[in-house]
């Protein structure tokens, strides 16, 4: 018999989950989890379109200008360290108010960590290992989303062999023996990421780390350009990883629709809570992971062995910044898993982390999430924090 979905449709219905979350946060026992994050790295150039300001307006204008030319006003916001992994690692540090040991392994410079990463992550991580030069993306930010223009040439250099060369097996084993978590994100841009994920799980087993002791968070990021054979290879890898680790596989809604297509399902355009929850359950029934998570802009769903749950989120109509929102969501989910929260608590943590980030441009601590929830419940939550 299938487990029924639990759909929290509005803030009033969510009240018991919020109270449980606040109680859990206030009763957390002191701990300092340790783990690895990886494995990408980008330099992001941010451009905010001013007229037209939305993707909905911009798309038809681009189509109409095909074959000729067009010019639009924009605000150049400068360069920033980026990549899903670095943003995720920084968010983890902030959510735990610095009481966490994060080792970041990724593309932060060909031979040494570039200053932009050292400045951003040096004070938020225990150790940095660089594998390759960073890739580069130009982020076109709109009021209703973003367009990422990515130069991915350096991504092919991120390999298991390069990781062993730069980190060394003894140092890697030491990290894994102490690890409570592994965050492995942006599979879509890293052609050799799947092998890295598999080898890490294999090393954990060889080192005698008990099964399910390590939380393994995975986010595929945009993967529509990856060949179907690569997707099949990844899906085959997830079973062995799940036997060793407690696995969380996270998608944004577009990515979930695309993964649904892999299994013959057509969910494109279905954005309502019931459809998102149904898709999460559909994917978990076909992918060998412990939890499947889907996060649209206005909520999130999680399917696990205990059932499927959907929560609304503190939606922000005009985000201060959208690049990094998904990474903050994921860092919130991983943090909740480390704290032992149930699926509803996990989603609420992710929603609060991303909701806070898009309003402020920085990641919250758990206490900051409680403040956001209090404002949301009181009807005083604004578009900026």
C-alpha cells in the first residue's frame, strides 16, 4: 500500500511544523560536525537586467531581434566567487554559526587557491584543496529567474586522479574517517564527478566507516546537456553509494521534470504542490537513494521511506539575489539531516535558508531562521532583511 502524501498548503497548516522546528533547534546538543564539500569552482560575473527586467519580457524581445541586433540596459554588479560547491560550503558554515569543520575540494586555481576564494572561504573552512582553474559564468539576473552563460572548459580537469594527486590518499582517508557528511554538487557541469562520488563511498567502506553514518548530499544542477549514457551511468552509481551512506538527492523543479522524462513521465509545467509531491515520490520509487528532494521557488517536497511531504516556503517575489539560493536550500537540508530532523523539518530548514538568503544576500544561522519564521508567521516578513 502506498503511503499518502502530506501536503501543507499554507502557513496556518504549517504552524505545528514550525513549532517543532523551533523546539528542535533550541534543544540541539552541542556538536561540531566535520566533512567534505566539492568539487567545482566558478568565477561569477553578475549582470542585472533593468529593461526588460523579467525573463518573461526578455525572451520574446530576443526572439524578435533574431537576425538583426538588440541592446538593453543592465547593471553590472561585479565578480564574485561562485560554483555550487563553494557557495554550499560557505552556507554550511553560516548555518552552523561556524561550529562546523568543512574541507573544500574543488576548482579554485590551477596550482594554488586564488585570492578570491581564499578571501571568501579561508575563514569558513578547515582546509582548501584546489584541483583546477575555476570555470567562468556570466549570471544574467531577472526579477523572475536567471540565465547562466557558462564557460566550462576547466571542468573536465576535475577528476579522481587529480584529487588524489592534490590531496593525497593518507590525508583524504583522514578526512573521511572523521566525516559526518559529504556534499557533492554540480554533477551536470563536471563530466567526471560520478567517479569521484563512487570512489569516496568505496573509500568509506574500505576504511570500515559504518554504513549510513555519513550523510551524502547530492545535487545534479543543470544536467540537460549531459548525454543520456552519462545519466544512466550516474543512476547505476547511486545504489552502491546509498548502501554505504545516507543519501539525499536534490533537484530544482526543472531538473526534476527532466529526470522524470528519463523514466517516461511528463510533468513539465506542473507546478502545483500535489504534482511536485507526486513527482518526488515517482522519482524515489525509481532512483536508489534514501531521500529525493524537489525545490520549486515557492516550496519543497521530500520523498523517503516514511512517505512524501510538501511544504510551502517564504516566497520572495523580487529577490535581492537568486544565484546561490539553491545552494543555501541544499545546505539547509544537509544541516537538518545532520541534526536528525524529520522530512518536514528538513524541508523547512532548506526553505528558511534559501528564503533568508534571497532577501539578504547572506546565509542565516539557525537563530536567523527562527527570526524569519517569526516574521513570516506574524505577517511582517518583507522582501529585504
